[in-house]
C-alpha cells in the first residue's frame, strides 16, 4: 500500500506530498507466488554474481560494519547471521577521579598517601581491572600560566606504572579554568538564554580555549615522553560530568555569549544564507545581521516536538560547532602521540537537545576519536531504576561506527552487584566487550565478586539466531526542549525506547544492531533478518531525505516493523518535516570559528 508522506517546506506554508512505500501492518511478511519464486531465483543469481565481483543496487561503503566498496541493497539477508554481540569480555577499567584522589588519598596535600593508593591499584589489577583512569582539573593543575604541576602527575604515574604495573588513561578537566584566565579574559564565561554567566568557560572564546589546548598538549606530551607504554589515552573534558556534552546546569541551554552569537551568524553565512531567505525561513523580519538571534530556549518551556526552522538551525549549529570543539581537543592529544577518547551520557531522552546529544555522531565518527565510553548510572528521568535492557539500544548505537566501545557503570545511585551483572551482560549483547566501573569508592568493593561479573561469566550463553536492525534517528530525539512536565509522562521518549528494548530482549538469540543515521543504516541493511524502523520526525537537508527514500524502498523487500515516536505533533498534521538545505555543511573536524573580540560579536 502507498501512503502519501506529508513534508513541510521550511520556506513556505505549502506541503510537499511524496508517495512512499509504507506497510500499515506491524510486520511485513513474505507472499510466495509464482512471480515471487521467479524473483527469488533471480535474486539468488544476482547474489552469486555479486559475490563473484559484480554489483547490484550499489550503495555507500559500510560504516564500521565491513569493508568499503560495493554493497548489495534491496535484498533480504540470507545464510548465517553475522552477530553484533561480543562473546567475551575485552578490556576493563576502574576510575579514581580528581576529587577521590583528594578525599581518599590526600593526593593534592603536602604528604600524599601514596602507599594507600598503590595498595588500591594493586588490588584492582589482582581482580581483573587492567586500566586505571585518573583525572585532573585544569584550575588546580596550572595555578599560574605555564607552571603546570608535573610533579603531581609524576606521583600518580609512579604509583600506577612502576609500583602497581597497571595501565593508565587520563582525563583532563578543562571546564573550570584557573583564576588567571578570568583575570586576563573576564568575558570568557558561558551565558545561558537569560544572559546569566556561569563558572564555566565559553567554548566560543578563542583565546581562553587556545590556552586550554596548550595546557592539554603540554600535559599529554609530558606523559607520553616520561611514561611511554603505561599511559594509553587521554580524554579532554568540557562538562562537569566528564561527558561529551554541554554543561550540566539546571537543564539550561548554553551558550548565548556574544562570541557564540557571532559564531552562529558566521555559520549561517557560511551556509550561504541571506537575510531575505532567513526572514522567510524563520518567519521573523530581519533587516540587518544584528537582528539575527537564536531562539531563547529553556528546558521544559515547550511541550511536544519543535519542528521550526529557527530552532533547528540553532540546534544544528550547536551540534556541529560543539563536535568541532571536542575534535580539536582530540587532535591536540594525537599530536602528542596518544590516543583520545570520550565518555557519552545516556541519550534517547527528551533532554538530548539541551546537552547536544546529536554531537555524538560527529565525535564518534571523527578520525581523532580512538574509542568511546558509554556510561550509565541506571537511573531513569523519574529517579527510578532503569531496565538494563535499554543499554542494548543506547550502547549499541556506538557499535556501527567501528571504534572500540566501552561501557562504564556508574554506581553512585545503585550499587547492586546483580544490577551491574545484568548491565554488563546487556552491553556485551549490544556488541561492547569492554567494561568499566566508576564512583565505586565506599560503594562497591573491588574483590572476587566484582571480578566475576566483569569477566567472561557475563558473556552471552546462547548463539545468535537472528539479527534485527533498529533505526532510531538521534536527531529526531532533539525535537523536545526538555522534560515534558505537562504530560502524563515527563520523558515519553525514554519510556518508548525502554519498552522497545525490553521487547527485543525477550529472545536470547536476537541480536540487535542500532543505527542513528540513515546513511549508515542503509549501508548495513543487507545484514539484517528483519528491521524495526522508527519513523524520523525531522530531516535536515536533501542528503538525509535521499537516504530516507532509499531506505524505505529497500525495506519493502525485508520483513520489517514501522513504529512512531511519541512526539505529539499536531501542527498541520505533519508526519515528517524536511528542512531545506542552507548550503554546504562544513566538517565537524574543522576548528571552531571564534569572534576576535566581544565588540565584533554584538
């Protein structure tokens, strides 16, 4: 059955109607008639020809899921399924962060308790933890410009490398700069939509961020030169929860500083936007570029899906420039000869837009990101215990990018070993073999019981019997401004994803591949026995629209299920909104464009 797809143009009030293949049934089955048998026979012949070096319905190269080159699209999966799940545990780590080093080991005092730290590190290694992750805050590490406390790094590294013989990863917290930064650059702070300033440094202030990368590069170079083979990787952090997202403050949208607004205007110009076009696109009269302002957003101030062009241009700007900021920091780490990694918080939630969750796809795909850590504290937006099955979708979303994926269990909320075991098992099923634990001091003992559930005992006990592809558009999760306090459920998106994960986890033999971008999903479609396709709510530009049309066409030949996000779109009865391209999209790996001075950003 063909059902017309309603697409709203961002530059007019007219709707475009595109006939799309759509199944009104929950599951698409096979009907075998003579014509179908003939088609199947022809398909088998095509497969043989393709395996011999030919091509048919060629698509984009596989993204992290196989070799580049010709892919066979439009054909259902035949033969033994290629599993996503990990059969055994890979790397393991435990964290001891800056505050814990201060609280439990007096590491920043005149007489650090290094013997106690060495004992802890040796115990970690004896119980199967291969790597310790330390952290250090810039405001403490460089009290005066150029005077970095390298002796502090020496103390920690000596304990780990020479005494405990355990590998080290390091997190450098660049969110809170030293006091001398604000003395030199009093305009370097981030702003929210109400022009309140914060203790955090704006990502768009060029000179202060240059100083942050200088400190990062100097510290990374020192560690690599003095502790080669022991120091493995570094994470640059600009968030107070050590994650790759915007700062965690009162669900407040940031940054609205003069530098950020100037960069937004420059981003629009770089896309080829002209004022008359923007005025029509946003439906806001603007005579000069000084009139071009982003929407003022507050968490929870809007219920349902925001599909307006002005909102989405701001969201896309934050996404691209935020990712560029993290990628520039990782490039600095690479220059020192070390690997770079990032933590990511749980997404598939109505708070994704606030914290810039769509940055994830640019950061994880970047060549300067070597591995990723997906973390969870098992807590829902309602303050209740999360179903560990949701981890299969959230953690699984990182797997198609082809980078090593870690799962970090944060135990500050729930420290039950059975819960940890269920979480670790779910992440191995998702395809993430590497496990870690954080915030464990005083909550979880590092002993044989922990070693057991972080070892191969949590590996899946059954074989893969089917591979299910799930498409869940991460950008569409950003249609919400924040928690939906006016609804019966304040995070219906979380509830939707958790229910879906629970349903897909009913059969132990079901492997689930999760895709958040249409082009990557399209490239791997031949891998699946069946598909769960969650309809996107927003597509930004022609490239996504083309991938959507191609994916929907291929779905006709694969058993599939169509689901819809709980978005409550009522404006014009729209099912899908496609925003017109502003112009060529710049790479997220390019440096962030900064204003030269506050006066130029007014």
